[in-house]
C-alpha cells in the first residue's frame, strides 16, 4: 500500500532576516523549494520583496531551486548609507 505524501514536510529551512528587517529567525517547513518564497512573503513587508538579495548558506542565489533540507536562507535588504 502506498502512503500519501499530502501534507508531508520534505524541507525544513531556517530563514534569517538581516539589517532593518526587524524579525526573529524562523524555521519554515515546506513540501518543495517552490513553496519557500510564498511562505517568506508572510513574514516581511511588501516593500522589501523586490529589492532583497538572498543567500543560501552564505552564498548569493537568484532562486530557491537548489535549497536542501537544513539550509540557512538569509534575506539581505539593500544597503545605503554614507
């Protein structure tokens, strides 16, 4: 008999919010890498969405395609100053 995979967590990742995004780190439990961005949207202000840099395990990435279980995702807002 085959078990259902509906609702089963396949990935557990830590999300770190850096700089002026004042939020505690969170652990996301998702079924696929494509679900990560949708869940992150629930935790940050919309003004940051289009300007964030994203790092996975301290390496800048342009998508969540290769995120693995246990990875650390860091969200880096643009830096400005003088």
